[in-house]
C-alpha cells in the first residue's frame, strides 16, 4: 500500500486550525482560570505553533517547487505570512493587525502551491528532477 501525505492539505488544515484557535480562544479564555489553566500569552506555545506551521509549510512548498512547478512565489508568500506571525508575537498591541493577513498569506500560499502543482505540465524537461 502506497501512502502519501498531502502536505498542502495538511498545511491548509493547520492554518485553518490556527485561525479557529485564534477566533475561539478569546471566547473561552475567561473560563480557563476556573479550571486552573493559564494559557494567556503563553509565548512557548505560540512560538511552537509558529515553528510547526513553518516546518509543515516548508516541506509542502519545497516539494511543490522541486517536483512540479518550479515557481518561487508560493514560498515568498508563505515566508511573508510567517514573518507576520512572528511580528504578531513581538508587537502584541498590533497582533490583530498582523494575525489576519498572516493567516491569509499562509493559507493562500498553500492554496496557490496546490493549484500550481495541479496545473504543472509534467513534460519532464531538462530542469525537472522527477
């Protein structure tokens, strides 16, 4: 059985899960101290999530770049999104202004990569390594 992970789908799902996490967390934030849980401004957790998104994204986008479309734009859009996520952590007072375009950029980069991979002409030209 040949099992392959669709890294773009995983990247989109992780980005959407991040967006849902960021939207729902403020709603349940007020009840967490009742249960003894304090995740407000937990920098380790936030940086871990950014690192996880970065690793999944780099894997998915580099695969699409190397094996299919050879276009750098999805990677540049993704890196811009990650930079905005890091900026969100550094400047908390502006975090909402950084978060929305960051998530949009990361999701769009994966979507654009997915579309380019599906449109790629598999002519096996001399610059193709597959």
